[in-house]
C-alpha cells in the first residue's frame, strides 16, 4: 500500500483497484466452477494495447 501511495494513489483508488481485481477473480472462478468454456480471443483480433509498436 505504501508503494501505491508513493506512486500517487489515494485510498479510494487503491480500494477501487482492489475491488475490481477481486471481482474479476471471483467471476473467473465462478465461470470455471460452472464448467463454462474459457474466453477465446479470435486469431485475427488486433488489439492496439498489445502491439509492441
């Protein structure tokens, strides 16, 4: 927490990031437990945020 505060995060931001990560963890485990297939990214998908350029 101190490292996040040193990087400029406030308590609300830390809480929101923790809550969001926890929610995705929970939903992923619920999907796995229910037998739903994992998400698949189409081979032709191009995401700008994953591009090394």
